[in-house]
C-alpha cells in the first residue's frame, strides 16, 4: 500500500500542532495558577548552549507549514526573525500554522512529489527531493522541537501526559 505525501506530512503536522496547542494551553493555565512568570518559560533553556523555549515553538511551526512552503519554493532555511515572542504570541504562531495547513488540498500537496528542495544553512546547501526532505528532515525536526517544548513545560510541573503530546490520533472509524 502506498502512503500519500499529504498523509505523512499535512496529517502528521496537524496532529503534532494540535498536541502542541493543547499542551501550551495547559502550560499557560498551570503557570498562572502557580504564579510562574510565562516570560521565564519563554526564555528557559534545558542547557546553556540550547536555544530557548520560544525557539522550540517557532520551530514546530517552521517545520510544518514552513516546510511545505519550502518545498513549494524549492528552498528551506532556518527560521528568520526569531525575535522576542511572548507566550501568547507563541500560541498564535502554532494556531496560525495549524490554520494554514488546513487550507492545503490533498491535490496540491501530492503535486509536490518529486520536487527538488534545498536546505540552505549559511553557505551550505543540502539537496533533497520533497519526500526525503519532509520525511527525513522536517518530520524529525518537528518531533524534536515539540518534544523539547513538552519537556520544558514538564520541568516546571505542568501536569502533562503522553496523551497531551500525541494530540488527536488518526484512528480507524
């Protein structure tokens, strides 16, 4: 059985973004209840050389709708303008990415198959096909950044479970 590019990309991105949106909501509620400054969460790092929570959330959006935009244009680069964002702005970034993904048609995504896409990082260029880029680069990055953000909230006592991370499962109806 062949798996459609739409199903491995858009459907997976929507599931992860739904989970991230939910755990961000729980994080905001918990922090407000516990008197934890959301600015502290936004700027927290798991380790000094690691990028902050805000970058993790921005990267979730960037490796979902941004990945598909990159495939469409043929070029994907790290997120630009990762400026100071407050917690509410991060929630909006995730909501906007989710909304943008919902506008994509199956046909439009399937038409991306076989397209060339280059990941540019400074002077370095790494060539991919659309399928390999999405499945071997963006999906792993999406999960990495979503997991890191989840773990950062757990470190602050946010009562999250694996179910919160998983989001809405695509179960057989």
